[in-house]
C-alpha cells in the first residue's frame, strides 16, 4: 500500500502538514504494498476518508512486525520529504 498510504494519511491529518496540499488519488509507499494487501487496505488512496482509515489501521498494528515497522519508517520519510518540498515552495513564493 506504498506503506499503507497511511503515510499520506498521516501527512493529511498532521497539524504540521496543514499547509501541504495533497491531491488524490495517491499511492502508498512501495514498502507498504505487501502489508496493505495483507491488511486489506487499498494501494491507491482515492480520498481523505480512505487515507484516515489507512493511517489508523497502520498505527494500530504492532511494531514487532518488521513489515509494520518498515512501513511506518517509509511513511515518516515520505512525510519529511513532503514537508521539505512545501518549505521550498513557500520560500520560492515569497
């Protein structure tokens, strides 16, 4: 689920990411695809509701599972990259 598109759900609902505009559909990180299939989460998130559901599901899963841990790390990297892009875009606009 490209890491459960939960990464994207995290980005959508995170207060620090309030300025980031996200257009749907969004695919999950590649590291999350196998986990998403196992947990019956769509690989392509088409709206905010699906993103929120995926986020909640990911964070309820145990970190003792290596797939879950890897997916959460991928989501964190994706979130940081989106924040960096938004910061660059906001400095360019000024």
